[in-house]
C-alpha cells in the first residue's frame, strides 16, 4: 500500500497564457512544452487557436502543480520541458518525465497522478504523488 508524498494544484487564467503566446508565438510554447506535448499543441492550435490556448494553459498548470507536489518549484532538476502530461489512448492524462528529472524523481517517489480541467477563462491541474513502495 502506498501513501501520498505530495499534492500540488494550480489555476491559470487563459488570457494570461494567450497573451504570452501572442508575444512569443514560437518561443513560449517551445519553452513550456516537452517534445511530445509540442506536437499535440501544434496540431490543436492549427485547427483552432482556442484549443491551442487551452492545451498550453492546462499543461502549464500541470507542470506548476507537479513542481509543488514534489517540493521543488521550478528549479533543477525540475524544468518545464522535463515534465510532460500526455494522454493515454482512452484520454486519461499521465505524467512522463525525462532526464535528469526522471532519475531524481524515481529515487524519491512512486506513481504520479494528474488531473486537468479547463473552462473558457481558467485552466487547472491537480497532481498527487505517491511515496515509494516499500519492499516486503
């Protein structure tokens, strides 16, 4: 049985993300999103700008919530592109980490669970991080 090691949440205004994207149309998404997230974002934004903003905002919120759950904030080894929130085939979001964050995380924590939501004005994310499973 595992226990909760950390919880993080974040709420973001869609217009804040939209303004940042308008100021830096290439740089802002590339700074925030991991490679796989960036591909999804580009497809969604090409079909509908509002869908692109919602995707970018919820992923931004997920990274903030995750950084709070693990107690790092946005400092090394945590960085925007090293934590991705991707969707499983059924649509469920899941956390994907890359080096060096992945190694740091694996030595300290168990599973990470993420939930995302968005409305016209706000996006939100909630992350629960489990403790490492004890070997019995």
